[in-house]
């Protein structure tokens, strides 16, 4: 959680009818991705650029399906993006807009769930990738590879991005 609101959201009608215009705020630094047939891309950046969800509710005036739009209200130091049902491309860098200011976030960790337990990869600030699997590596990390672009995304459940300062 952040001390400040991280996201703000509002319901919107495609025909621009007024639908409960009250903005809702959240201080969570966890972004939950939702699979959508309307989404054109499968990368996290594309998801952040079109941060919206189709609702089952309809506009009382025109009966069009409502859309729940999310915008970033601030730039938190850390973003955890759940990947259970969403994008399957991990970019090494994300660009997040909040109040017309673009901030860069770098990938620093990926958590996986497979075989009834979790594993992880940690990316250092100089791009070194380390693997942790408590069954095989115990409490140690194993140096894995240097190229962040080649990190596997299969079975990934959470991507951790840190604000680049």
C-alpha cells in the first residue's frame, strides 16, 4: 500500500452519458490484470496503456455496456502486477503516466507458481538475473542469465517493477 492514492477509476458509457461520475481511489500498489477479449495486446505495457475492464452493468440511458477505466493518480515506488489472467510478455521497462508525467519502472522480480510451490527470479539493477527455488537452491540464489528479455514467462504469476529514479 502507498500513503497516497495510486489509482483512480470511474465508470464510463461509450456514448458519453453521465454514469455515476464519482472517482474512486485505491492506495494498493498491486495491479490485478483481467483477461479481456477487447484487449488487442498481451504485453504489460499495452495493459497499462489501456487500463480498463468491461462491466456487466449497462448505461441506464442507452443500455450500452459500461467500462471501468483506471488511471494512475501517482507514481508509487513499487508496482506488483498480477499475471494470473493477463498479459504474457514481460517488458524490462514500463512507462507509467500519472497526471501527464511519465515515469519509468524497471522489472526487478518475477514470481512463478508451478508444481504446487513458488519460485522466483530476481533482477539486479545492473541486469543480472538470479533464480531462487527453495527445493533445489535452498536459501541460495543461482546466477542464471544476463539477458532480461529472455526471462521465461510461462507459469509467471507476479511481476515486480521498481520506479527508476
